[in-house]
C-alpha cells in the first residue's frame, strides 16, 4: 500500500471517529432513557445517614423495616422486586395499609452510610431489620437482649416476608390487597379478621385475668398460658367447634382464623 493510501486512511479515521462516538453516545442515552421509562414505581424509602434518624423518629408507623443492601450486589438487585411488592402495601400516598409499617432501604456501598451500617453490624447483603421505628434509629448489635429489634430471617420472597410480618403483628394482609371503597352495608374482610383476633385476645385476657402489662398477641400460645378455653371462645362467638378442629389450635391467631371461617360459614346460610 502506497504512502498516499495510508495518509488517506488516516484522514478518514480522524473525520469519521468523532461522529461514530457521538452516535454511540446518542444510542446509549436512548437505551438509558428507555430503561428509565420502563422502571417500576419504587415504594421503599431510600435513606442515608443524614436523614435516617429523623425519618424513623418522624414516621407515624409503630414499626419499621430497614433493608441494608449494596447497589452492586446481584442478590440485592434480585430481591428488590420482592421488597417493593410488600412496601407497596404500607408506603406512599396510595398505601393500602398506611401508618402500619415504614419500609426503608440503606445502600451500604455508599461512603456516607458506612458508619450507619456498622451500627447494625451488617456483614452481608441484603439483610432486613424489624423493630419499633424509634428504636431502630439507635442501631443494633448481635445478642443485645433488651432490644426489640430483630433480624428478619424469613424474607426470601415477598410472600414469605409478608407472612413474617403478619405473624409479628397478628395481621392478615395479602400481596393482592387493594384500597377498597366498600358500601356502608358491606364489611371489609381484612378488618373483620383483625377485629376477630382482637376479640379473641380480649376474651382470653378477661377469662384468665391476665395482667395488662403482659402481652397477648396473635402469636401467643394457649399452652403457655395454661389455657384450654377454645370451647369457651366458641360459646362467646356463638359457634360450634369440632373437637378435632380444637386440637389443631395452638396460637390465638389459629383460633381467630377458625372462628372467622366458622362465622362466615354461618352467615352464608
């Protein structure tokens, strides 16, 4: 190849290369914009060390969940849709069950959050903490006996995380729950279940003369209280509980499920 040909090729490369780079940048921007437009709505509240304490102390929710993650972590990216499915129920102006749980996330890969993540002894990602919102602002250390903060050990899917939450607070929330505007003469089944559980706890507390400072929740077990009053509950609610069904009841929440089912069946006739 002649020297003139080499010079011609060099000139063309100088002219064409910038235009190719510009086209590449334009294409990348278009791809990025398309990806952004397809993003799902985010419900989990992103916090940093600067607003973590303030947000948790200001929320009206009694409990909070904090997910510590790292943006580069593949497992965290895979888990985010599951977290968001649950956060949709509790966070934001369109929350189905507002004011119950404040669901937040903290990116431990950001330098600003390193000390905050150390306060919770974060050693892997993602990890979720549950507790009273105001107590979470103080941090947590393993084997801290007096703390109400807990690591959520069953959170691999949205279904399992929500089941874990339901067990903690005696609720009956579902991932498909939606805001319902019911006519005044139609009751809300979720609220009905909540009221049934509350009444079960109230009846047991009265019959056993349980002190007010002793917690009675959906997870309370009859055997722990030395109670065999399932038939007494049946009488209180005006239903009949078969003996074999009574034997399967171990917690107050089990009793509430069965009572609600039997009450619904009775009202259907």
